[in-house]
C-alpha cells in the first residue's frame, strides 16, 4: 500500500477573509439576539414536535 505525502505549504485557492466585528453596540446586540433566537428555535421546535406526536398517539 503506497503512502502519498500531502503538501500543505501551497496557498489555498480561495483566501480566508475574516468577518469584521459589528461596528456599534446596537449591531452587536441585534446579532446576539438573532443567534439566541435561532438557538432557542432549534432547541424548542423538535421538543414541540415530539410533544405533539405523543399527544396525537395517546389521544
């Protein structure tokens, strides 16, 4: 079985461009609230669906 060495010294095809921080406190707060809402929704939606299925089966 042959071993193929990889050369990581070459530059990437697409350079990494960092995303800047929000400029104002208002933008930072909105961004934080948006991600909190996404997190709460991603945790609550499966729970609500599971409860609805349980009540649907038991009813």
